[in-house]
C-alpha cells in the first residue's frame, strides 16, 4: 500500500475527539473536494510503499490503542481492508474514514466506519453509494462537512431520506476556515437536530500543521 504518513496526534473529529490516536494516511483519492485539507495525499508521489505488517509495526511503536486509517480515500487501495482486519486482530481500536464512494463490504465489523458523505460545496454531491447503507451499523458514524446553508440542507435531506436510525452518531462539521461554527450551531439548534457539532480540534491546537 502507498502510505502518505503515519503519525501520533490528538483525534480531532468523530466521537473519539480528544483522544490520542495514531493516524495511517494512505495516499491516493478518487475525489478532488474543493475544500480538501490534505491535497498532498491525493496522489502517491512521495508516498512509501509498505506492507500491512510494516504499517502495523510502525503503528505499534507509538504504544497507543486507537488508530485511524484515513486518506485520501483509503479504500481505493486493495490492501486497506486487510490492514484494518490485522489492526483489529492486533487488539487495537480501529476507525476508518471513507467518503462512501467505494463499497464498504468486507470491512471488519469491529472497526468503526466514519463515512464522510460529500455535500454540494465539495463538488462531489451524489458520490455516496446508496448500497453502502446496507453496511452501516449502529456503531458507525456519518459525517457531513458543511461550508454553506446549501450543504446543511443537503445533509438534513440525506439524513431524513436515507440515514435515519442507521448510525448511532451523526457529525456536522463546519469547513475550517470557511463557515463560522456559530452559524452551524444556530441552524442545528433552530431545527432541533440530533446531530453532533464537530469542530476540528487538531486545527485549533496545531493550526493545520502537517503530521499533527
């Protein structure tokens, strides 16, 4: 697999925010989101070609029980599901962040899928595979990155039409920099939505520094 970077940081998103976490960022992506904050991971240039066992050995060197496999889009690499399976088998708590445009079948049921459904401002609304709803469990999470009111309405409609009662947690994350979190908070409160406002904690700590 092509690996952009492996590093220890504070988990900044999802319901695991605030915990120490090892990030395995696989290189390559099938989308080009307008607000992408890791453009260096879109391609494989400069990435390391590593086996699952080599990745796991590096991850375990951090002595941290939580690991996230992310990208880019990790699932475009054929070894990603095997990597997740081996990390789980090694006793680690595993998150995998995916944009939902690649089939989720075959991912370990013990891993938590954080499915980042793309809203209109990303340029890839409609990229989520509806059949992936069949692979979402109550332990998984939906995330919507929101840059404007149009994105917010899109996320609301998606939840109402497709995602009701399918995932235990739903995250609404304002684009940073971009949408004022206060505006998103106000919309959520006005509509009485049972969603979690997700601020990118790592950006507040390290101001977007790579490898953090």
